[in-house]
C-alpha cells in the first residue's frame, strides 16, 4: 500500500482563513492516502474550521495550540521578527508520535511528514515526489526569500550546496515548504521539534539538524530543477467600506460566514 503522507498545517483566524483552507483542502482531495493534521492557533477549536474539516471529505485530525502571547507578532511588526506556526507544528508532531506509537502493525511507521502552511500553493506532483522519502527529501520552492526560487544544488545525485538569496552557510537554508521527512525518522528522534527561539532563518535547521546531514538529503523534482510549490502570500483584504458601512449600522451580516 502507498505510504501515508501526514500533512501538518498551522492555521489562524483571519478574514482569508476559510478561503485558504478551502483551496488547500480541495488540493489535498486529489492526493491519495493523505492525512491532514490541522492545528489551529487558538484557545479552542473554532466552529469555522471544525465545520470545514467535517465537510471536506478528507481524512484529518483537528488540533489546537495557542501561540504564547510574547511569541506572537503584533500588528505592524515586520514578519521576520518572530517565526510563525512553531507551536502548532510541534503540537502536530506530538500528536503524530503519540498516535503512531499507539498503533500496532507493520505499516504504522510507514509514511511521510510534510509541513504545509495554509497560504502556499502546492502542485499535485509534489506529493508523488515526496511519497518515496527515506530520510529527508528536498526540492525547490518558488517565490521565496526575495528570489524567483530557492533550491538545493545537485551534483552527481547529491545536494552539494544551496541556491538561496541569504546566508547559504546556514545548516539547512531551506523554506519549510522545501522538504519532507520520513515518519520513521520522526519516530526514531522523539525530541526533534521546531525551536521558536531559533535565530532568524534557522527554524528549519533547528528541526533538521540532528536528523540528517546534507549528504543524506534526497533530491526530488528532477534533481531539484522543477518548482512544484510556491511560497505565495495572500494580501490582507481592506475593509475600508465595510468599516464605513458598519459605522452607519449597515455592515455585512455577521451571520454570513466568509
Ligand atoms: N500562523 C499561525 N499563527 C499566526 C501566524 C501564522 O498559526 O499567528 C500560521 C499560518 O496560518 C501559516 C503558518 O503559520 O500556516 C506560517 O505563517 P505565514 O504564512 O503568515 O508566514 P510567512 O508566509 O510570512 O512565512
Ligand atoms: Mn505564508
């Protein structure tokens, strides 16, 4: 049977959340043997996400983990100041380890773990590429880091360096969307997690170092020559007219879920 792809997605309430999760869930519907682990950044599970998941047709697990207040970006803070989605990804890992250890049977450790932010754009081909991951597989990410793309550079089938816009000497100068890890490796390293205190640009490295070396990385997507995932970011919708109408008591009906 196909190895299951466990996709861990942090998500938080904002005007575009339902649109993001709708697009993502409908991509995942096209991927066989996918288990979606959705971790809300909220004090409890919200009705919007609960309902969306229930109607999604996907195999899923719904979790929540509120980001500590001092770790959260404030309105107007530059986005590089603090990493986002850290505690949610770690909660997803915690659930996965606990759930898999509780399963008996030969297939329960077969699988792949991928961290998919809710606003990126994913090609279906990406999931076929990552399904054969033995330790850690890698590929290019489009529209990221102030570059058209970032990617591992492959020579003789091995990753020898990284084409990135900034600090290529980092242990693993890769975006979250640019790698997947085998479930076996995640289970064999129960302490591996994301360090929210890691200096800027080192969040991915904080998880990957200790798991693999650069030499062991498995290049996918035609030796990392194809872009199959894009670090897209959704513009925050302007509510100027909504706010103006609201002030006159003519705002949109709050009972209509957007
Ligand atoms: N996220 C979250 N809580 C937050 C901000 C972001 O859970 O307060 C999630 C978000 O939904 C996404 C991931 O963390 O899945 C990365 O956030 P974002 O896309 O804003 O980061 P960027 O694209 O700027 O790196
Ligand atoms: Mn994003």
